[in-house]
């Protein structure tokens, strides 16, 4: 059946109508006219897949990735870059508008929209290396990922030398192109580190959480601050946009501020805040990340910051008065318990950094009884995917 695609949904799928019923069609963009078949009928909507394109949208450009058709990770590749930004800003604004909140975010684009990612996570099944196809369990065998750093792509091509039959592999790199290979597998592995060393700027190999070659961390530098990042510690996947995120944090801190940074990772936001604030406390649940953060404070000569191991979702009683709270949680956002604690503790400002605008809006609606949005930012941290980073700067308006 013929479907004309009218707009994109929040997951980057095309939306059209069949007999007046909303129908989601992956791999399409607004203006495409497709011959599609219905794959799932739901009570209020349908899902369909393209059989063939009858007319391409005038907006459409050729997706540069050779695996685009199968992988589905970068749904926005058939759009010009400026249009991907318009889509993301509209998506964030609409998510807020649907809940009765109007925002006008400052937009931060990605200076390097391809080859920006410093981490890829791959699955290996029966010797085939790849990504899971979006929204499925089908493995797409890939030899290149256009949004990932060139150093990671070089490594990807050499992975077959490990002879892994089944498992997971994560490859990370810093801006110097130094590579960490992190493998989880029950297989007997062939670790040809000499061979890899010849071809890569190999920093370390970790198998089943055990260091088997080199170092289990790398160093990264952003905005003049050095970071040690352990193999299992979080680091922002896009260093070019992370640089702008860190600058936004620093610009929203005032001298005299006492800051608590929840979900602090290796200390990135805390250390940037500490350059201006009087005192900063960071709380993070991954032990190696907390140790990295403490080390990072030391090597950068930043002494007004303390990092603690703990569960941020329960905000441990720190016995300190703080006026500013930074939160940068995983996609799931803040727990109800944490929101209630924040409302009780009453910090004057909250800087909420979010990688999922849907949970951000949900949490803001709970905070809205005491906090107003002073500023908002949309950052293109995950170019060509439907994901987006959003920051809200909140101010308490209730005494
Ligand atoms: C989105 S990352 C942000 C890290 C850091 N702000 C940065 O910019 O690099 C979220 C962090 O929260 C940590 N985390 C997840 N659940 C947590 C919890 N319950 N308590 C404390 N930290 C947690 C993760 O390990 C990760 O480091």
C-alpha cells in the first residue's frame, strides 16, 4: 500500500497515515512516498516496512554509510546536517510543549558530525562481528562505522585476528587515537597483541575485566583539563561536543557556589565547576570512575573538590549546605525518591544534563512546583542518530 511520509517520530521513524491511522515506517523521511507493508497492527497505530520507494523526498541526500540500509543506527543520515538539527530541536521543544512547558533552547552543533564517537560496542555471534539492527535482535555484520573515530574503524577491521566466536567487544579511544580493547567472552582467545601493536596505537587489552596487555585506562584532554579514564568508567562519547558541554557548566557556576555533582563519572563536570566554585562534591557509583576522578583532581591541581563513592539516586546526607546541584543521570533519569529529596533539600539552582529528553521532561514536571527554567540548551552530541543531549538550568522560585 502507498504511504506518504509526513514527519519523523521521536525515534527517527517516518510517520504516515493508513485509513486515518498513524503508521510508523522506519527508513523513511518526510516527503518520501513508499509502497509499504504492515508488519504489526496495534490498537491505536500500525507499524510498516518499506517494500519500495515510489518517490524520494526532495530533502533526501544519499546516506554515506555503506551499512545504512541494514544497521539503522544513524536514522538521520538521509537528511542534510542542518535538517537533523532542526529535527532534534523541534523534538525537544515538542516533548516539553506536550507537557505545557515552552522552551527556547540555545543550540550547540557538532563541529565534526562524522567520525566523532570514541566508543563502539559490538556483539559477536558465531564469529560474526556487528551491531544489533535497531529495534531487533538481528546482527548486522559491519566493517566500518562512519560516526566512529577513524582509529576505532582501523581496529574494527583487525578484530577477526582475536578469533572470538561469541561475546561482546567494546573499543574505546582518545583524541590521540590510542585504543583500548575490552572483551567479554568465554572463548579461548588468540591475543595477537604484537600484530595489533604494529597496526594500531594500542594502549591496552582487557579480557573479562582482567588486564592482559598494556594499560587499563587512557588519558584524554578537553579544554585544558586532563582526565584519566578507566576502561569501565563512563566518558562522554563525543569529545568535540563534550568540550562545549563542559564550557556551559563552567559558565553557569559563580564564585562562592557550593556545588554537588550527582553521577559524576571521572569528574568532568565537577572539575570544570571547581574552576569557578568555592567547593564541589561529586558522587558516582562506579569505583574505578571515583578513583579516576580523585586522581584527575590531583593531576590538574584542583583542590576544592571531593569525590565520593555512592548511590546518587538516594542522595546520601553530605552534611553540607550547597546552593547548586548538577545532575547528569543515565537515560532513565532521576528516581522519584531523588526528586523528592531535591525538593526537600531546596538547592537554589539545578543544572540538569540529560541524554534523554523524555525522562528530562518527566523529571522537570515533578520539579516544576518549585523550579523554573532559566536557560536551556540542545547539544548535538550524537549526530545522525535520533538521540540528543539537553541541558536545563533551573532556578528555585519558591521560598
Ligand atoms: C551520563 S554519565 C555522566 C558522567 C559525567 N557527568 C560525565 O559527564 O562524564 C552517568 C554516570 O552516572 C553513573 N551512575 C549510574 N547510576 C548511578 C547511581 N545510582 N549513583 C551514582 N552514579 C551512577 C554512571 O556510572 C556514569 O558515570
